[in-house]
C-alpha cells in the first residue's frame, strides 16, 4: 500500500510543478547588449502586460510554464519568448528602414532632388489623392506653399510665387508628359496623373526659356510598365454638401426695413423719384404709403398690408426654390500592364457634378496609350485622348440680388407660381 502511495505522489509532483503559477522575470536588451527601456511585454494567454524599466528588466505575475511572451518596441521587430521558469533574456532586432528617393521631373529629364539646383516641389500620386476634386487645381490647393489659386474675377486662376508688376501673362507654363500643354487644364482627368513637379525659380527659365517666367508645372501621367502583369485600379468618390445658410450673415429684417421706409417717406425722401416723369421703380411699401396719402387706402388697410409684408423673408424663398444640396460624383477605372517589348494603358473617367444652384458639369475622359520597344535603345509611344464636357448654368446666387432686392420680396405665391419683381421702372 505504501508503494502505491509513493508511485502516485511521484506521478503527481511533475504535474503540480508544471501547473504552478509564478512571476515571469526577464530582461530586454538590444543588439549591442544594452538595456532596452519602454518595451512592452505581453503574456499572450492571460493578455496581461508590462513595460521594461531603465535597466531593461520586467516582471509579469501569474505566468505558467510554456506561456508565450510577446515583446514589442518602437523601431524594433516584434519578438516572442517561451517562459520555462528561468530568467529570460530577450535580444531585440532593430527594424531596417529605407528612405524613398525623391525625384523631380523638369520636363526634359528626371533627376534626384539632391542634384537639382533650383527650387522645386514634388507631389506624388499618394499625396495628390488625399484630396478629392474634379480638377487638378482642386487637388493642388494647399499642397505647396508657392501655389496660389485665385478664384476672384478677372485674375488668373493659378499663379506661382504670387503676381508680378510686369505686364504680360501671369499664368505658369503647363507641361504634360514632356510637352507644353496649350489646352484647358480642367480637361485633364486628375486620376490619370502620376506625379506633379513644380519649378518655382529662375532655374526653370534655363530649361524652358522665357515661358517659364511665371513658373512651370510638370504633370506626369500614368503609364504601363514593361514586364508588368495586368493592374486594375478603380476610384469612386461622392461628395455631398449641404445648401448654404443664407441666415448666417446678419442683415436687416423685413420689419425694421419697413420702419425705415416709413420714416424716409414721412421726411420726403422719395418725392423726387415719385415726381420723376420716367417713373423709376419704388418699393411695394412706398406704393402702399402713396395710395394712403392719395386716399386710396384706409389706415387699417395699410396696417394690414404692411403687416403681411413684414412676415416675408426673401432668403426663405431662395432656400426653398433655388438652393439645394450640391453633389459631386467621380468614377474612374484604369487598366495597365506590359510584356517584355510593349506596354498598354486604358483609363476612363466620368464626372457628374450638380451645384447648390442646379448648375451641372459632366465630363467624360477616355485615354489609350501603348508603347513598343523594337530595340533596346528605341521606344515608340502611341496615344489617344478623348474629352467630352457638358455644362449648364444654374440659377443666379442670392448675393447678386442683395443690393437690388427688398427683404420682404416674394419670389412665388402660395401655389409656387413665380411672381414679377419690379426692379428699374
């Protein structure tokens, strides 16, 4: 009987020792055998974690034999160690990182930024795609400090380094795939662009001559590559913007405006206009006050009509009948690839925009390009580009009427039928 008890105890002792919990103690060092502080050590079974101290040491309580510890640290590769009851020493391997080479396309050659002598900006495709926009200029906005997009009237839409005092063209030279581009930059599909280089100083003039006096924008489009399998890229984005709030800018309400007109009428402010044989237009409030002075309306009728006008607000009519949500939709697909002696590229893009005043812009872009390499030192490229644009103007904005419209003007009656608006005579 004693022998049986001894055998059972001998069999259970290893199991008890294996299942016993205890602290996992260790030290984290780097490849130079120096302590690594701030590393995170996690027990993958219990999900408990701790960080290494200044001397690289750590302790995780309630760890079992054969528990796996995961060690992570910034700029080091993730490592794992199995706890066997002894003190752990983990050597962390540093991550190997490489810097991406930055190149600049001058329109004649592609050189590294270190070899460039002038002032350049280079915008890669990944950076260009951070902003969604129908046109290239929309995506360039805010990308480079030297580019100014001026949306005011009678000024160039795009300038580099600001405006100069010399008379002449202010717009920069646009170069697309190493050739000067004379068309409208709005016709280029931004999804076809691979990268953009901006030449900003006088060094660009040594490359492109006097036409580079206002700077140069070099656009490189996407192309197929030799020995590349078929690559398909699809880009779809939709942008919905709420209609503008015309009540954001404070202005005189209808009641206050009517009080001012009554005050000016009593002071004879409108007499010259009322006595003019050309019969210039006056406001509906002045017409009501004239009818009262002529005895055509009683005081109660005047009060009733002026009270009805004071309830109107032309901004409500603009928001109801003219303004709406704006919608911008963009669809693009690209197929490219190549074999040992040829490359191919086909892209298609479609834009469908509707402004908050119902103006529409629709654009279809198709592009086909093939390159052939009959010899190692000879490459022939053939391409075709098709662009179709349809635009429709929308309603005029509220700002264009604000100086010639009374706050109580009505654009439509109760049934939604448009009402005439007296403006000049």
